[in-house]
C-alpha cells in the first residue's frame, strides 16, 4: 500500500511539482515549540520508492530464505520495525524528528545484524556497528542543538533561510556555523560508512543476507546520503564543508575499492563495494551535483540489492554441501563452477555485476558516467582517482563473479558421478582428485588463498598448506527440507521460485531503471523524468536544471569510462578464469618464476596490495591499538586510582584502626594490678622524656 502511494505521489510531483507538508504541535511552552509532521518533496519521493520496492522484494525473498530459522517471526518483526523507522526518517519535516527515527533505524540495525546473537562473531559485529554509529550520532545531535541555538528552529526551510541571512548580515560567527555543519555531516559519515567511520559495514555482513540487501544496499546506508542531500542548501553556503564532503567521498571511493580486492567472503566483498559506491554519491554531493548523486543512489540501490540477494541464493545453495557455516558457505575459495547448477542466479548476478562495472546499457553505467564527467570539471585529481577506481570496481566485481561461477576451484563438481553412494569434496583439497599439475603450479590464486603466516607469491610454483578445518570439509549426499518436500542434493541447487521471483524483478529494475535519468532530447529544459521530479529541489539549490545532452560528447566520454571498465574485466579474467588453460603452458609460468630484480619488485608490490586489502588497510588494527587500547588503558588506570587512592585512603584508616585495636586487646588481661603496672611504666617514660627535653632546652639557652 505504501509503495502504491509512493508511486502516486511521485507521479503527482512530476506533473505538478507540488511539495506536501503537514505539521502539528507536540510540545508547546513560552520559549519552546516542537512540531511533528511529514514532508513529501522530490527527495522524499525517491527514498520512499526505493525503500518500499526493495523492501517488499526482500520480504518475498526472506519468506523462503528464513523459513528454516527458529527466529522466523522475530526476523519479520525486526524487519517491519526497520522499514517503518526508515519511512519515518525520510518523511520527517524537521531535524529533531529525523534524529528520533535516525536512532530507531540504528537500533533496528543493531537487532538485525546481531539476529543470530548466539554466535559470538555476530554479537561482536552488532556491538561494533552500534558503537561506531553512536560516534556519528553524537556529532549529529550536537550539530542539531547548535543550529537550534542560533536559529531557534528545527524546520528545514526556516533553518536554511535564517542561517543564510545571519551569515549574509554577519550576525553569527562563520566558524561556529561551519562547526555545526561539520557535526551534522559526521552523522552521515557514520551511517553511510564513509571514511573513517566505515569499519562497521563489513562486519555487519554477519546478519542474514536479506538484511544485507535491505540495510546495506538501499536503505540504512543511503540514510547518510539522504541527510546530506536534505541539508545541501545549508552546506552549499559553506565552501569548506562542500570541499570536505568531496574529499571524504573520494577517499572512501578509493579505499572501498582497494579493500575489496582480496576479500574471500562474498558478502564482505560486496560490502566494500557498497562503501566505494556510496563514496561516489558523497563525491557528487560535495561537487554540488545533486541530481547525479540521487541518480546513482537509485541505480546502485537496485543493482546492489540484486547482487546481495544473488549472493544469498549462492549461500543458500552452498549450504546444501558444506552445511550451515558462514565461514564455509560464504567463502569464495570454496566455490566455483556454480554456473552449471544455479544458472538463473548466475544470470542475475552477472547482470548486477555488469551494471556495477559500468557496462552500458545497464543502470549504473549512466549514473557513474555522469559522476566521472562532473569530476573532470571539478578537479582533475579527483577525476583520475574516480576513473581508476572505476577500473578497480570492474576488476574486483568480476573477480567475485569468476571465483563464484567460473572459478577454478570446481574440481569436485567435475568429478560428480551422480551416484548416491559417492561422496565428494566440497572444495578442492589438492589431494587425489586434483591433477598434480594444479597442485604443483598453483600460483594464480595467491591473492585469494594465502594466509598471514604463509610466505607466498603471485607466480611462484609454491605449495600451500591448507587449514585443518578445510581438510575436514568432506560431506556425502545430504537431505534438505524444502517446504513440505524432502529433496536430496549432492551438488549446489537453484533456489526456490519465491527467491528467484525477487531476483527477476530486480534484474528488470537494473535493466530499465536508468531510463528515468537519461536525457532523450537536446532541446534543453527538463529532458528526463528525474530532472522533472527534482526541479523544485534543483531550483532551491540555485542549480541550472538544463540537463540536455550532447550525444557526441557523451559517446566520447563514455568510451573512455567503458574502456577502463573493460580493462579491469580483462585483468580479472586473465588472472582468475583461465587457470586450467594457462597451467597447460608451463613456459609462461616458468618465465615468471625466475628471481629477476623486476620479479622481486613485482612480488613485493603484490604482497603489499594483498596485505593492505586483506587486513582492511590496517584501519581496524589502528583503532584496536590506539583507540580501544588507549581507552582500555585509561579505564585500568582509573580503576587503579579509584581502588588504591580514592578508596585506599579511607580503607587504610579503617585497617589501621582495626590492627591497632587487635594489638591493644592483648595488653588487657582483666587484672587491676597489671593495668597499674603498665600505667606506672608509661608515666615514668613520659616524665623521663619530658626531663630530657627540658634539660636540652635549658642547655641551648
């Protein structure tokens, strides 16, 4: 129902450019008035459509995906609460209302990430997400209170006008307004996983896969982009904040792409991809490209939701072999050759992969290409980084695709005999069933399989010791309960039609949703649906709504970006797809294995890239050592000071009194003659000491 209403409101705004707002008083006194209500404008309409369409598809998908889970009802309760909170967030009419729903979204995220709270790693992940977001949320709260202090209002339009007038008339300190704006942006940095508060996003993949698709593709992480877009009329009058937003965006773009290069977990690779794409959106907002940022938000949301739900289908099928174990069912090292067994999922995943790589005519190509073009006009350095990252995106996304579907660790599938009495390895164990040539010349998988304690290289003919847990992963045929039917599988199998239906609709969105933002004429004006929808907001930002396109210039620019994407795909294909064919030709491998100076330098570069990516850029380690470690050390020091100094002084007096009393009680025997004797002795000693003191003073005089 909400989805239908969202579409209806969007159509009305396209035709009439109306903005709906209704508020009612909640708290009123002489000095303070707090109002609640809703605001329906183009930005809200876009977010409503994204949340409702992706949300309903995730609900359909989750019905089958979570059918086996004991927390089925609890999952849907959390999911519904999250959707409600997100809808309240995007329809909020003022900052204080946004903050309330902002915290509710964070709470729901905490519950959903830690849905399987009995697993220590999931419990740790939800705590990490909660604490990291509290850092940004505290800044957001301070920024809201600071702006209210100088404006006396929480309402967006009043706030923008008052701040603009105060700055123009020099009635407020510009540094204070800049600080408040920075604190507001801090909330968006944490929620949208921007550097340096991005560390929670990959660990959030410990939640169920549908949650990864909903929260970390189209809704929760998009809340930060929504907040910056909502407050952009405030940010545009402060150039320092706009520059800071663009810098954070470009750093996040590059960092997310480099950290995705060597990840083994399929969902974690997609998480870093999400981080990088959110960086593109933040970069566009920092450059003032309001329309382009929202265009990429739309195209990326459907493409990434498709990829996450596709990964869920892959994990679902892998669990039929390795059992329920995220360390195994999500590990791309253990996958390969799945295209023969899950062809529909493979096709859907390929569409999402090509879209994210920026291959025309899929959705993300149109929006990402506009961001790249705008970056050339904004800063050549930013443009070079953004274009290079586009190539990295194509590389790591096709790496995920090839390792999952066309990978070279699929020997156990080729050896499948189809007999119930046979058992097979769930991964290639480099044992009897693997050709010796592959054991001997296993070299192109170094970036994927090497461990921290192993010395490896990219092209050497080196044998690698497998983990003990991997060696035990031998499973026979298993029986899986599939609704009311019991089906026996000995290989990965396609998901149920309920899950495939959601994938099919997301494929359609990925193929055709970009049509809303493509200018189809060269006459100027609002030449596409998205520009017509955003026209009031663009006018508010004093931007030119003319989005006409010079097709010759477009083809020239697009050729460059597509060439970069194809180059990344080519490198990924060269390294990961032709393993078997390349291993047949030993001359190439032997030539690379020579210890020449160039070979040593290349090996060091590969080691550095792998270590940087696999260890998450050492940012988590930095936080653990310098932040967590320093806080823990400060806590231990405070504990020592409190126990030994603050409590130690009164406790010391008490202990002294206790021991003194215990010592004196032995001098009392209950006999008066003894008391008189001790009294006489003490009197004699007192008089003796007094006489010595008096004689010494008289002698000194």
